[in-house]
C-alpha cells in the first residue's frame, strides 16, 4: 500500500509539474517544478511534511487539491498520523481557511485518514476562524465520520448537528447516512432513510438507490433488491451501469455466473453498455469457478470493446494464471499493468516472479523484478527468490 501511495504521489506530481501554467513570468514554472520535484523525491516522511508546509505558503500550491490528497494518503498508509495533523493544522494560518471549500478539504482529509476527532475539532473551530458553516461543511463532517468508521457517532451527528447549525439536511446528507447504515450492515435502517427523506421533502436520487442496491446485493438479499428497483422506477430515477454492476457482483458472489453473463449480454445490446467493472465481475466469477479459459475470453472481449483494464482486472487474472501454470500470459499481463500505470499489489507481482522461477523462466522473472524497481516497488517487496 505504501509503495502504491508513493507511486501515485510521484505520478501526480510529475503531471502537475508538466502542466503548470507559464502565463505569468518565465520563472514561475521552474519554481513550481522545483517545489514538486523536491516533494516527490523525498523519502523521509518527516522531511516530506516539513517541505509540504513550506510549499503551502504559495497560494497556487494551496489551490492544488490533489497534491494535498496524495500527500495525506501517503502519510496515512505509513500510519504517520501525527505528521498529517502537523501539515493540516498548519493550514489554519492562511486566509483560505475562512473559505468553506478549503475547510471542507481539510475536514475530508482528516476523515479519509480515520482521524474523526480532528475533523470534528476543526469543524467546531470554523466560526472562530471566520468560516461560515453550511450544510456543505456539515456533510463533510458527516462523511468524515463514516470514512473514519465511527459508526457509533454517525446517528448523533446527523440527529443533533442540523438543529445546532440551523441547516436542513439535503440529499447528500441522507445519502451519507444510507451509506453508513449499509456499511454497518443495518440495511433495513438504510431503507428507512427513504421515508425520512420523504418527510423532509427531499427526493432520493440515483446515488441513493445505487447505494442501497450495492448494500442488498452484497448481502445476497435479492428479494429486497427487487423492491429497490421498483422504488427507483416509482421515483422516476433511471438506473445506470453502476446499478447493474451492483447486480452483477451480487450474482457472481452467489455463484450465478450464467445469469451474470446473460445480464452483460443484455446490456451489450441495450442503451446502457457494460464497462470495465462489468467485465471484471465476470472475470472474478470465472476465476473463482476455476474456469480460466472463460476468464481469458472475457479479457480478450473487453479489449475488443475498447475497455481499458484497471488494477483489479489484472489482480483477478494474474494469480489464477500463475496457479494454472499459464506463466507466459501472467508475465505479459504484469508487464502490461505497469505500462498502463496500474500498479499491482506487490504480493501479486511476487507470486508471478516465484512462478516464473519455478518454471525455469528466470530471464522473465528478472525482467519483472527490474520493471518493479523502475516503478518504485521496494527491493524487499518484489525480489528474486533466494
């Protein structure tokens, strides 16, 4: 995870450096380039935090939401929570903190890092920081609560905070609550949120229903799923591919792979087309059933349909290929994944390396290790077996 975070950070920073605007002065780009270069090359996380704080003195740097997100994720993956607090608390000294959008960014980052207490503290401080709190920052706090898995706090925040702030929960607020109940496994409570929405005059949207579909299909409660589809139709909400992908994952999870195949075929001939996640569901299903030939056929089919494979595509196929001795294709897919910047879990790559060596394909194994080094995998995570 730490390796992936470092790679994402490096990829994003390189992109940022090459797209920096040059419309002000000729020294602007080199200055931003040097800031970004220093950040993504820094291996010492303490120094990274220090450099980040210095860099955030630039207003243009503070406008870059993604660089905040990638930096914090990198620190979170290494469990350096004190450094996250250090760099986010330092942002309070800038005038941006009086802008609700900037404050929401910091609250959300705390939530993504599992630091709800810090998110709540910042939210409570916003009035003293001259930042007006609206339903948007309330939603950010509620979402941070769910992201932090503080489910024992969620209902209290949702129930008490709106009246304290004199704000009315909106559809996003209710959708966050639906997600929270689904993640808690309280699916009946999630459905009841639709009634609460009706009482408040808030109309459910596609996200509301898709979240419910994911929850019920993941729990194999197909009878309730049909009721959600009916409610969606009554609400004049049209399903999208995410709706059908939830059903596909549910069918595959209970071994109904033939029904999943039929659904994908129906989608292929209709208005809503299957996407990479649809094909991934089939690949995982066939791999789970030990039907590798069908899994490979689906992979070939998605390429023909100009679908771009993603990390989960490769991570579903490569282990099965290695287990079944198809090391040549496993080697090819590992190379393809890195050329597409889909960085696989190091254990998947190591499994391919070990399999290649076992089959006396040492040259290919060494090539994979070499590619792993070039793509920032650590020497200990992907290596030649001793």
